[in-house]
C-alpha cells in the first residue's frame, strides 16, 4: 500500500502552518509519586478494580519524566515544528492549591528550554484530565471553587513559561472529562450522573474563559485557546427518529461547546432536552466563556453514527476499523471543518490530535504500520480539502508521538508513530514515523524552493508546486 500524497490537491499553503506531534503528561511521564508529585484523579481511578482493561496504571508509563532528553531528541529527529504536551497539575501544585512544587516546575522549565534549544515550538496544555486528587475530594470540577483553583494554576504556569511557549491550551476535550468522567463514569473520576456531568462541562468552560481573561490581563504573549474533540454526527437511517436524535447528539458534542465559546449561549434545544440536568449558570458566566481566543484545537478520530434504536454497531458500516473499533472516515474531517467554518466566526484552527490505534507487529527492529501511515496521510489530505474550501488551518499534530497509556484501554492500544517496549523503554521509529519525517522533509523543501517541486518524487504521484499564501 502506497500512502497518498496528502498535499496533492493543495491550492495554497499558509507559511505559518505548524506540523507537530502530541502527547499528554499522565499518558507518558510515569514518576507518579516522585519529586513531590501529588496523586491525580487518574492515579486514584486506576486503583479501582476493573476500570482499566489490562489492570495497569500510569506509575511508569513511558518513563518520560526520566527520559525526557532522549524523547526531545526523538522529536527533533522527526523534523516537526511543534510539540504538544501537557503539564501535570498535581506535579507542579500537588494539592491543586497551596504550595507549589519546585521540582515539578523545574521539570517543565527544562522541557520547554530543551524544545527551544532544538528549534521546536512548545504547545502547552494545562489540563489534559489529571486533576489533583485533593481537589476531587472537595467536589472536583462539579464544585465551582475548582474554577478559581484552575485560574490560579494557569496564571502560575504562564508566569513561569508564558514567555517561552508558543501556545497555551486551557483544557483538552471538556466533553470527555464531563461525560466520560461524570455521566458514563468509564474515565476518572468515575461518577455516573448526568446533572453532575453538565455542571462539570459548565465549570470547565467557565474556567477556560476566566483563565484566558486572566492570562491576557497578565500580559501573556502565547496564543491562547482550547481543544475540543469533535465528530460529524450522521443519522443511521432516514427515519425521523434517527434524524432527531442526531440533532441532539450533535448538540451535546459540538454545539454545547462551540455555541458558548463563539456565541455566548448554550443551544436552546439541548437545554430543553436536559431539563433538570441543565447546569446552574451564574450572571456573567456566558460572557466570560465567550472571551475571544487566538486558536481552536480540534481532535478528530472518526464520525458518529446515531440510531434511535440504541448504540450503533460500527462493524455494520463495512468501513475499515481501527483497533479502538472506530471507523476510518477521513471525509468526516473535511465535512466537520467546513461546517464549523460555515456556522461560526472562527479563529485559526489546528488539528491538535489525529491518529489511529492499530495492532502493530514489532519484527526485526521494524514496525511496518502501513495502516497508520495511510490513516494519517488520508486525514491530512482531508484537512487540505477543507482548506481548499476556505477553512483557515494553522497546524496539524499527530496523536501520538509514542505508544502510551491509553486511559481505560491501558497499554493495549497503541497510537504511537514511535514504538515503545514497556519492559526496556526502548523507543523505535515505526514506518509511520519514517513516513511523516520524509513527508515533512519533502514538504519543507518544496516550500523553500517551489520551482524545484517537480523534481521531488512523491509516491507514484506527480509533485505539486506549492504557492505560499
Ligand atoms: C483523545 C485524548 C488523547 C488520546 C486520544 C486517543 O481523546 O485526548 O489523550 O487518548 O484520544
């Protein structure tokens, strides 16, 4: 299988476009109780019987806390422009409030400086799900005080790193934290109550808006934004019941977050649907949430198909499935981006996560992960299709730099373009990483000298002359 040339159809490409790889703290760092780090809700959750598929936890993960220098070399070797990572809140401020942990702060300081020395832009995420457990004991995100603790945390980190990181994301995927953490309970903290989940979603959004306001007031120059997990929702059939349910599911996933961020209001139909489970909203909250942002991150993996009969079986579509059981559906990314651009006044967009879990075979020091390469190439091409339809994109980041702790799936699902042997902690570039590196090398060569583009051989396809925007 030869991957498509993802830039085959490009009309023009923005000069400031950033290519990257992404990770998150809990999934790679390990060192769960070292150097003064406090427990997060994920440390606690992993201890509950039966919640993690392989019974594992994040105690060691990829030992990135110890191996960070080597990992930064690996990132630099890929030739990416940016690295998206997250800060572990309980590592820098163990109880979520009170004393800061100097060792934790030093770690991220070294990491950021190490990226800059290697010419890689740091893209920092403040909250990739690992809330300090002590705050959960006081009610966690369901408790309005946590909003203010988060703003303090954001200000503290920006004070340390705001002069050096290109970008600060407040939250990664508020929908996942709210709904999987508090409605279905399959993620930390494992609560199962819709009303709580909706209150959590409101507090996450509010803390985002207040943090952006505070960082702006503090004069932080990094680009400020938020990352949402989004999918186009499609009805399983033309039946009215499926269409109606699709509207609500789209409302809960996309409009519930996009409307307050860009229109300062929750969608009325979802409010009505929620009834008594709708969140309590104080005066001024909606205005704060709609504080303008410099970018919006979109994490895209698959589409959603909605049936009024119950859960949709992804096997029935006949599409290729990843190891997560998710349909490979790149055209959904184009559809999603074009629709967002039509319905909202958007800041520049980034694909902050995109990638696939596949069953890899490590043989003779190689991983021939053709399906992952194909997945990534087709999704970049789908993003380009959206750009050709007028969507302003400024970056694309692969999920993930390396295999890591995949939340409730433990270590069984591998998303990395770099293979990790969890016994030896040896990292090996999979074929997808080699492909990404080569893709970036060619693309950058083309951008520098477009006149020579026809001399660059793309897998069986004529090269395209790129015109810088
Ligand atoms: C996203 C998460 C990320 C990773 C991918 C597969 O929802 O943000 O940490 O688990 O899914």
